[in-house]
């Protein structure tokens, strides 16, 4: 962690914005993914810093960071649900995740098929958790299409399996 923070400080000192943005993104991932450091508030803070540093014209980079903010919100939803939080609390996080993923979709270039596949898959999860199966199916199908375009047949199959489970639970 200290290496990333030092690298970030040095990048900012020499005005190397792209390098600083990468450090901020990686700090966000560390706080989100590493169990020993897990802190979703810190992850969100670093992703927001990454957005501040990422050039407005870098649509792919911005979309990827916004996707991570969506994942933070979705993970907050999962934690709230597991803790038995009030439905309003759960929906607040689910709606935040939805908004982030929709923002990312507006920025993703048409040739970013892997990122589009992930974003649509996450939107499918959100709509599934909201009980909106038809909307979930739309996004899952788009995710499958993008995964197949990318040649990721295994992942497309996994999504099909998850769709089958969702429909069986209905």
C-alpha cells in the first residue's frame, strides 16, 4: 500500500496524471479486494480520486472506474442484505450500483466487448435482485453476446447457467 501511495505522490508531484490515476485505481482495488485491507469507503474514495485524475476524453478508463464504483455499491447492497438491513437501505445501494453501471454503458466504446459483457452482467444481477426478471434477462443476453464476441465461450456458458438458475427459482 505504501508503495502505491508513494508512487501516487511522486506522479502528482511531477504532474504525471495518468500514472497517478493508475495508482489511485489500484489503491481502490486493494481496499476492495484484499480481505486484510477491505474498506469499501476507502475503495470508493480512491476510485473517485482516479476519476478526478483521469482525462475526460479517456472514456474507457473512466467507464472502468465507474464500473468499480458500481461494484462497490453492489457489494454494499450484498452486505446490507446479509446483515438484514431495512429494504430502503438495500435499495439505496442497489440503485447506486444501477446508476454507476448505466453511466459506464454511456462511456464504453462499442469495441470494448469484455467491459460491455461485464457491465451488462452486473446490470443483470441488479435487476435480478430487484425482482425484475425480464430486464435481467435482457442484460444477461447482451452479456452473453459480448462474451461470445470476445471468444469467451466458458464465461458465456456460466452466464447461461446463472440465467437457468434464476428462471428455475421463479
